[in-house]
């Protein structure tokens, strides 16, 4: 921990002035410590007594995003930290917090009073340049990676170990829906020729699906950068399982559609994607940086559609920049339920009795 009575010179400051802040952040990021480091601005050290809160001038606040861009544009690796300004009682203060994370950090080019490829490190109340031995030890003292992966339902309850579902096999060929000449239909809407086929997919999918919500907690003493989950489903012999994002499960089919509304739009920037091009589908879940003690939930739930009853296993590989070999997590469950084969005649006789059919 360090105390500064005033803000760092940053806005419209010279490179030499801004390098003072950069040097302190680097030195604390590289320091040997068990927990986070803090630089408190608006405080005056008063050892052996508690520091005195002197406060900062209200004007001249520094924006965190600008500091983030400034610092990380000059380093060899992404440095996790936060710059926050606020009130402590009636005094304006600022705090720079730097979690423990993988080291060392150094500049890739000279800047201000700082030189590139130099590892600055905080030792007690002074800042110096790390020796080669210190730098070597930095790569071996980051601690043990500790994570907990939770499997939950969409209602945020623990994912059960048993499900009962219905596995409906519809006819391989179903006729197209044709326009009824006795019914007036405006040219704005078109007949959905795939209505019956979409209905078969809809009911087959929703009768056998179960959904898993994934949450990863970082119990390490340092941040995990670029955390990522790879999810596969191991199936009993003779069975398969497909996966989808929960928001891509089929909707209730309609006998008509509006052409423009039916246009398919790609979802840019999704952090949960399904790769089904290989022999086994793989769900990729990007979680970003996870700070110590933080829990991050996957952007969307994963819908798993087993082909029949049996014992299935959801297997997850946990990857991150700080994890040298993937960590493994597993949730095993048993799926039971009847296999139902529907003939074309039965399909049309029972069509109006299918649940949730709006048409």
C-alpha cells in the first residue's frame, strides 16, 4: 500500500509526469505480495498512526478508461487494475487497486523517464529495478490455480443428476403446407411450406432437451486472463447429443410468415458458440478476465438434446492464460423416458393436441 496526497499529473501532462504514475503501477504489479496492492490518493501517511485523509480537489478527476488505455498500450502483457474516484465522508479520494496476477510487467518502448525491458518492482516503501534472479522467481511464485465450476438450471438451481424426457420420432417425410384457396390471405404474408416439418422439429426438440447454465468462480489469489470453457457431452453407446445456445431453440412454428421478418441475422460478438463441424459438437464459452473471488456466468445457457435414454456426461475443459494445462470438470446425469414413434397418420390426427401450438 502507498499513499499520495495529490493526484498524479495525467490530463495534458508531459510524458515525464505521466511516467510517474506508470512506474508506480508497474512496481506494485511486480511486487511480492499475498493479496491486492493499493495506491491511495488524497491521503497523507502518518506512521505509526493511520493515514490522514486530506482529500483531493473535486476538479481534475481522471477517467479509468483513459488510464487503462494509457498503461496497457505500453506493456508486454495486459495488466489488470482499476482506477476509481469517489467520496470518503466529505472528502474526494481516488484508489488504484492492482490484483495479484502473473508477472513480470515491463515497457516495450522507452517512455518518459522509464526504459523498455526494465522490470520495476516495489520493495517495502521504495521502488527499484528487479534483478535477473528476482525476475526469474516472478514466473514461479504466482500460486496455485483454484477454480470452481457450477452446473445450474435456468432457474439457478443445481443441475440435477436425473431427467425424465420423451423421445419422439416423427415421420422422415412430411408434406408441405399448401395454401387453402377458401381462405383469403393477403400478399403481405406467405404460406410457410415447412410448417409441419418445423412443428415436428419443435416438439421433438422441446420434449427431450435439458439446459445447463455454467458459472466459473476464480478462487485463486490472482486474476485469470482470457478464461475459456470447452464443453462436450459424452454419450452412452449408440446414442448422440446435439447442443445449441438456449436462445437458438426452435420457436413455435407459424403457418404463415412475413418475408422480411423471417430474414436470418448473424449474432456478432457472441461469447457462447457451438462448433458442430467435427465428430462431436463442442460448445465454446468465452468468459474474459476473472478477478480473484469473482464468479462469471456464461452469456447464454447451453441446450443439450440427447437422442435417447441413458447415462450422459457433460465434460468441461477450463482454460486461461495462467493455467498451464486445462482443468477438467464433469457433471454426470441419467436421462430416462419413453421412445415414441409417430406415423404420418398419427401425426395429423394428434396435431391439434400438441402443447404450445398457437395455430
